[in-house]
């Protein structure tokens, strides 16, 4: 048996999955929650929009998840031996960034910064630098916006540079103590391969292109003069990135060192694939191919399509990132997303809905409603908007509430709003010349929430299939491992053998499509009014919503 391991670091826990590299079959898996704070989040009352983790939690989870997955694989498969594992792949949330000292050690390990949240890992959903993101957007516009054309023309708050600018201004001591900052998904391969000087870190090109304003076709990062116009300190950080250590997804980030081989029982020297963001890995594990939109739906949502590498660099308004060779060599990955799906539904179920009502109960009751029956229409911006407006300051809305509104009606309207957000992205892709024939859904929610999948099929007016694997992000990392490990000669071949979808899919129903077309038209009107201040005739909207419910 030839096996590979996919290691997937999510928002609240890390997991490892052992896969049969020939078929993609799961052999064993283990999950380890982050032990610090609340689901890993550390208290930081001075910065209410900050979300920080202790990076050492990830090392804790790494060892326990990998050894647990190997133990499970051996227990459930008598013919499996951990010595048969040929390679390792890693994915994580992003941009989740960590400060390192020049010797490659964590700044958090320095006693001088013990307990300092700014020396910890800044999680992807840290929105503390919204003001700096707007400032950087304005500065880019003054230079012609060349470096933001692949991120919708604005600097997202989830990018590293606005956060670094904020840190440089508010905590210069911590900023100056860090030699460089590294993405979590690049740090784990660095650690597994034995570490070393921070200057030697291998960084994946997909992460740099999507989050770090890195445009290989424009020569790399923006100019030193650009960064210096914001803060001279940013220039120093940009110079710590070695272009010779920026890797495509099919290159090798390192080999497993003796220390981690001893900790895990794996063979020393096996190759480690470059890191990937979890949304990107989910697209690969779901079986992405041209013409297919992959929806990775979890706490947030990532929407991915592939564009041929022979085309010009895609510059599509409202997209969150474009990267060549990010998950498929020779193709551009176009990434969009929504800042809250699972988080949005969880907020409603746990904090707003009457206590005692579960996801299952609300879903069952909401499924009995017809589209439009509630008379409600919601905007899904409770955590800002990532695509297509790329504005973290936007907030949510539920329109049409009355004294007769039921909890399940609000729940369904919120699910519908996330589907409308996905349709905004789909229409933006298609209007810019990238047609979508079908949708593959993956992530933690689609298998558990049939109502959501059904609504998405009807709102998008596309057949929605569900990824066969329950661990598509880990599987995507494992697909990359199978290529760097020499098991498959190319990514398309690895994807064709290791991934797939469930037999049953969800097809749109014309009557529901027609109703949702009307609702989506009004969702779009509301979006343009509140996000861009564009005029729209909202007169009679509430009466129109009530009329749909009759």
C-alpha cells in the first residue's frame, strides 16, 4: 500500500488524515482542538476585532493529530504500516501569520514577549486593521492600483500588510523584534523539515499572490517607495522574502527531519509538499477542474474556479485573489469568498434563536417552508463582505420582520442570503468570461445541511454535487503530497484517481428557481444600495416580499 498524509489546520482544531494514495480512501484520521483560550482564541480586550492564537498550540495539535491518525490507520487496516507513508501535505487557514526571529524561532518563545498577543499568531479572521486596509487601498489607487487588480481593486482587511502596518504604528517594539512573518501553512513544513534560519523558509506562491500583494508578472511586491510611503518598517519585512524560495504547488518544501520522524514514527527524509490555504486545498480535494465552481463551506466560504494559464492574468472585480500554479500547475486559481456562513448560522442558532432549538430542529422546520414564504430577505454581511464588495465594514440585515415571524423563517432567510452571496460571485465570474457549468460543495457543512445544498442548487440554478470525501482540505493536501512523493506524475492524474463526488446530487427545480430569481434581484438591489450607494427603487419591496409568501 502507498499512503500519504494530509494535515489540515482549521480555525478551532487541527486534523491529520492518512489516505491510500492510489484511491483517495481514508485509512485513519485524528482531530486535536487547540488547547488555549476559547477554541484557541486568546483574550485581547484592547483589540475587539483581533483574533489571536498561540502558535505553539499548532505544534501540540500537529504531533497528536499525526500520531493519532497513524494509530487509527494501523488499527483499522492490518496491511498498513506507517513506514509506507511516502509524503506529507499541509494546509491551513490563511492569512494566518506568525512572527519569527532571525534564527527561525517563534517570537512568542522569547520571554520578553511572553503573553503579548501581538507576538502570537494572527488568525485569518482578525479584522483589527480595517482602517489601515482602507489607507492602503487609497495609496494603491494613487499608484494606479496595479497590485490590487487581482483582489477586486481593494486591499482586504484579511491581508497581512494592513495588519503589519497597524502593528508598526501601535507596538513598534514587537514589530522590530520580528525578523519576518510567515504564513501558518508555510511554517508547518518549515518545522517538519527541521527549521533553520528564517531566511530559508519556503513560501507557497499561491499564498503570496492571494494575500501578500505579490504579482510575479509585475516583478514581485510593490516598490520599496510604496511601502515606505506608509511606513519605512514595511520595507524591511518585504526584503525578508527570498524569491528563490517561492514555490509552485508541485515543488518540494523540504523533507521530514529526524526529530519529527522520531515523534511520529514516520520515515525520515520523506518529502513535504508546499503549504496551501485550506480553501485552496479543499478545491483540489473536491476535484476542481475547468468550468466547475468549488464551494468550500465552513465557518466562512471559499469560492474557487480555474482559468487556463495561457490566458492573460484574470483581473475580475470583486475577487479576493488570483494565483498561478496555486493548486494546479499551469492554471490560474481565481478565489472569491464570503466572510461568514457557518459562523453566521452558528451566531443565529446559539445567540439569537430561542434557547433549546438546535441546528437540526431549525433546519427541519425551515425545510417545510417554500421559497419566499417567510416574506424575509437578508444580507449575509454579519462579518463584513469579502466578495464582491471586499468591505469588512459592511454589516448584515434582515428585512421583512413582523410580529408573526418564526425562528425557522429567519434561519431559512439567513441560509438563503449566503446562497445569494454565492450567486453574486458566480455572476461576476460569468460576466467576465468564465462560465460555470456545475458546482461541487465541500467543507464541514454541506454533508450535514441538506437544506443549504438544496437552496444553493435553486439559487445558483446549477446542479450541486457533494465531495465524496469528508475531509476535502486534508485530501487536497494529500493530493499534493502524492505528486511530490512521486506516486502520481501530475496533479490532473492524482485528482482523477483520488477525488470524486457522491452519487446523489441536488438539481434545481424550476418553480423554486423562478422565485429565487425574484428574491435575488432584490438582494442585488439592497447590496448595491448599502455597499456602493447606488440608486435602486426599493419602494414596495416589503409588500413584494409579503406577496411572495402568499
